[in-house]
C-alpha cells in the first residue's frame, strides 16, 4: 500500500484483489458451462448463486468481492507527512485518526507508543 500511494495515488485505485479475480473466474465458469451445453434443447442450468451471482430484488447481479475493500480495511496504514497541526493533514481531511506512521504532531490514540 505504501509503495502504491507513494506518488499521491489514492488507495481506492489499488488493483483488484485475488478475491475479485476468483469471483470473476466463478462467473466465467458459469457462462462457459451454459455455452458448452448450448446445443441441447433442455439445459440443466445450475443456480447462479453458486457462481458469484446474487439475487437482489428478483434480478441477478454480480458478486464482485466477498471480502472488505482494501481501501477501507487498510485505513490503519494511512499516514500523513505534514509537520503542523491535525487540522490540515491528510488524515483529518479524510476523517481518519492519525496513525503511528504519521509524522505530524497530532495527539495519537492512547494505544500508540
């Protein structure tokens, strides 16, 4: 995460995870299974919910990931490089608490060294 964000790249632009690839592969297998039996007049199509699809209001939509987004789970790795107060640092602007990785002079949480 630190290497990716080094040049002011946003964490939300991190590449997809292995979980996202796995969900895509499941949907591809489902589609390939339908295509491979397309010459049959009566296909035995399995339920899409077993292949990374979910039913929302009667419509099947892709299940993109099954784990939390990296940008949300890695908030503890966020750091700022400001040397002033917390009112102007990146953490405060993103509504996040400063972490031990921050260089600012903010008051960190009680569990910090």
